[in-house]
C-alpha cells in the first residue's frame, strides 16, 4: 500500500529489512556453494511463494487476501534466505501491480519475508526433535508463518496510526480484525496444501532433506511410510 | 496413517474453503470481497482523519490500467512459480528413474 505508511516508518522498516537481506544473500551463496542439489529445492519452495502470494482468495470477513507460501522455504532454508525470495516477489508486485510499493517494501519484507518465516522456522525447530509427526510440524510452521505475516502487518500499521482513544492497542485490534481474521481460513488451507507438497518432496528427493538436515534420516524414513 | 490421508485432507480443506465462500457471499450483506488492503486503507483514513484521496504514493508508482492487466500480471507471477515447481519435480522424477535403472543394469 504505497503512500499509506508515513515516511519515518518506511525508513524504520527498511533499516530493519536491509541487513537481513544482505545476510540472506550471503547465506544463499554459502548454501548453494555447499550443495548444488539445493538449488532445485529452492526452486520448489520459492516457486510456491510465487504461486501462493499471487492468489487473492475470498474469506469470512467478506474481503480478499492472499496466502504467503513462505513456511516451506523457511523450514528448508531458514528465514534469511526466505526473505530474499520474498523480496523478489514483493518487488515484482510493487513495480508492476501497484500491490505494495517501493517505500513500503521494507515494511512488507519485514512482515512477509522476515517475521513470518522466523515464526515458522521457530515452530519447526521447536517440534523438529520431538515425536510430533513431520507433516503436523510442516502444517503448523507454514500456517503460523502465514498468520504472523498479517499480525505483523497489523502491528506495523497500528504503530503508525494509533487510535485517538486507546492508542496503539485499540488500533492494533482494529487492524487485526481486518487482516488477521481474514487470514485464518487461508492459513489453515495453506498449511495443509504445503504439508501435501512436502510429502511429494519427501517421496521424490528424500536425500536432499537428510543432507541439509531438514529432518533426520529416521524421521524421513518414517514420513515415507505414512500419509 | 492411511496412504492418501494428506490428499484427502487437502481436498476436504479446499472444498470446505469453497463452501465457506459460498455461504459468506450469500448471507453477508455488503460483502464486496475487495482486498483486505483496501479495507485497511479505509481504516487508516478513519484513524488519521484524512480523506482517502490524500494518501498519495511517496514514490511514483506504475499502476495497471485495468483489472484485466492486473489479472494478467498476477497470472504471470503464478505461472512463473508453476514452471519452477513443475520443472524441479520433473527433474527429480527423472533423476530417481535413471538412478533405479542404473541399479538394474
């Protein structure tokens, strides 16, 4: 939403986003140098960010929003590399679609590319070495990465536009009512669809997931047997 | 878990999502299904007390001249993602196949 965020806030979010992107590019180069077979995996997980973030879907609030697709990439490559892919998608949408804009790009990268994937990655790390089913882990990580993207969007807007009565808190709840509530059904469907996609990655290329230590070998073998 | 558990779950979820949309669009009054961005812009205008028109891009921005062109560009983005995904799955499938074939030979 170009023009809807005051200049000072645009600068704040850009300053947070830029170092993360630089670190992401460095990480990306490191991962690609270490294992060329990681590139196709990046193609799949990044491809889903392209696809899912272009789908504007209707929701219970009577308005439309789009899923983010960032969770899968966050699980396989971590949040920083994911933020680089997101930045590419968001730049495309800013330049050609008037969806977002160059001044608010920093804020959008923070919500969709950094905090969302970080939350997804944190959940994945938390559940990875427990007995929780691999696909349940993927579902929770991807659905919550999607949800938190919009919670952060609400947070960013509420900081810039605190309500006259009640200030930041009231604003935050009002923006959450628009962005986060709309997102709930979308996040659930996205989580299930990406868990299904993960099943196909496990079926076709289990060795890359083991080699990159996304899940342990025994977890992948168990995951191939079920679902 | 059953063999096609996730496929069935995904199908059910998508069908439920469609059902939810049909229910919402038929019962909710004034549901326009505009982008939540637009609804959010309305709230920003309300909170800041400035009219919606007064928000102009800080950096000049290209805007698709019509909904058709916007849809075209969004479809292009999705297609690009689809090419990546389909290409890689095909590459992996071929790799797997040639691997099993060399084992047999």
